[in-house]
């Protein structure tokens, strides 16, 4: 079930009606859990059992971490078992065929043939597994008391607004809401509806309509001149931003309408003036997860300069692999890792204690950052290295080919640039769409009208739902 289909609006209306009728807190949570399981089962009911089994394992492991009599060795063993089981589930479904294909390519000259398994990747598995991993680690570290309520823990894992593609929610942020008497209000309903509308507009009117142009250019990589190729790459950067931030907005808005708060996942990433700044703004819940549960445990910046660089590179390579079982995603992560290493080195060697950078330095930093980000998007989007290198050749080396400029792509890019300029000079803020302003209903109605009047051709699933 997708946020952009009529089935979801009927489903959500039924959930809201049930929450409005039910007054008992436990009954409301039971309704939300059943609704979340139904939401997930609409994709493929067979994988509902996997979600429930992973939930049960993590719930029991966390209780065991609190009841081992203080034995550190037992706690470590139990945590290791929980991590291995969760990562084993993720590894089997997401990476089994990837490693079989990679190993098969190495062994094929020796006459060894490795086949693949008919594995279907469960939707949202990367997100709910990462939530449970952070929960187990926080319980082990003593930062969080284990959840005693099966209902609360199951709802934390399966809460339907964020189940498919995040945001990645921390248990410490969500459990207090489950323990309080959360109620719907007109205030939350308005702000939730506003954020959902903006997300729907980003996804359906912008991202889905750019898909046709972007897919055509990448499918015919090497057949367009530099201008058309660059336009397609820039359009893809806008597409994936509007697609993923649109999902996050809809998830946050849906939860807000019901009275629940989910963390922000994007903060104008294309205004970043360094690659470090970019990762503070892009997919915030993943970048902070990687920082807290991978980069810092590896040693962070506490073990010397070169170890810091290595830790950054390892973190980003694994972050790239998290996005997809392909070497192109690994390359994308490695490029960002190298850029982060370079940014940290430049900051340590060339910009120590020089105060705030000048406007010219910020502009230069923004240009370099965007060049890195959009070049790396080529590997993120390309189906193979061959396709990626053809795109890069057209962008940087060989401008010959067929010229094609898509009018909507140009319009969308100009609109995004204008919006970012207004945000940069503090002339445009989401908070300006308040219920007491006359422009608010006009803007929101216009977004809905554009979505309904100019739908994209066919159904386009959310990009991050694949991960």
C-alpha cells in the first residue's frame, strides 16, 4: 500500500475513525498495531510473519539483556546473538544473491558456476532491522530500559507511517509517546495535513514527472550531448530528493495527524556548503544512526588522524551498501567517504581557527559540494558501472550526441533553485503556511489541484522502498 494510492486514503480514514471512537489507550494501540500489520500485509502477506518473528526475537533479547544477573560476558553473548540474528535476516534477503553473483564472477574463470536463489526483498526490511539494532544496542549500553510491553514494542517496530522507508526512529523517542495519552487535535491535524500535502506534491507532481526524462537518458547513456546529460543528472538529484523527502514528509504528516511525532529527515540538503554539512541535512536519521552505531564504535575521531579517515571511509562504504546490493552503491558510498575525508583534512590543515568563512568561501564550498554530490548520484542511479561511465564521459569528456531538453525538467530545476535561494536568504519557510494566513489554503489547494490535474503516467513506487 502506497501513500499515493486511493487505497491508502480509504485505509487512513478508517484508522482515524477508529482512533476517534476509541478512548482507551491500549485499545487505540491495538488498533494501530493491527492497522500497521494490515498495511504491511497489503504488499505481501507472507512477509508479515518475518516482521513479527524479527520483532519477537529482538523483544526477548532485550529482556534477556536486563536479566542476566549482571554478567557482562552473558550480556555480550546475548547482544551478539541478537545482532547476528537481525543482520542475518537482512543479509540473507538483501545480500545473498549479491555475494553469490560477485563470487561467481571471480570463480567463473576456474570453471565454478554459482547460481542465485529466488529471493524477494521484503519491503522496508532495512529500516525496521536498523531500528531494532539501535534498540538492542541502547539497552545493552544501559541508555534505555527494555520495553516490557509486547504491544508497545511491536508498535514501535511496525508503526505504519514509517514502516516502509523511515524515518529511522529511535526507541528513546517513540516509547514515551506510547506511554502517554496521545490524542488527535485540530492543531496536529492541520500541521500533519500541511506536511503530507507538501510531501505528496514533491513525490507525485515533481519526482514522478521527472522519472520519464531521467529514465530515458540513463537507459540511453552515451547517446546525448553534455547539456542533456547534465540536465538528466541534475533532474535525478531533484527527483530522488523530492521522492524521498516527499515520503518522509508524508510519513511525518500522517503520524502527526494521529498525534504522534516522528523526527525530521531532511533539512534543505542542496544548501549544504560542505559534504559534511550535506550529511547533516540529507537522510538525517540514517546519517546519525551510522554515526552513533558504526562510526563512533569504530573509534570515531578518538584514535588519531588516519584512523579517523579510515573510520569515515568504512562507515560510508557500508552506508552505500545499506542502500542497495550492488557495487555501484558501494562506489557511491566510497565517493562520499573520500569526500568526507578530504573535507575533514582540509578543515584540519587549511582552515584551523579562522572563524566563520566569508560569503565567497561559502559559495565556493557550495559549488564543490554540489559537484561532488551530483557526480556521485550517477553511480547511485546507474544500473551498472558501464552505464555510469558512459554518463560521466558525456558529462565531462565527450559532448557529442543527440540534444534533448525536457521542458518540465528545466522548469522543475529552475523552481527548485528559486525555492532554495529564497530559503537561503530566509524569505521562505514552512512555518509561513500557518492556519491564520489567507495564503495557506490557496497554496495547499493549488498543490492538490496540480497533483490531481497533472498525474504522472503509471504508478511510480517510492525509490527508497526498494532499500
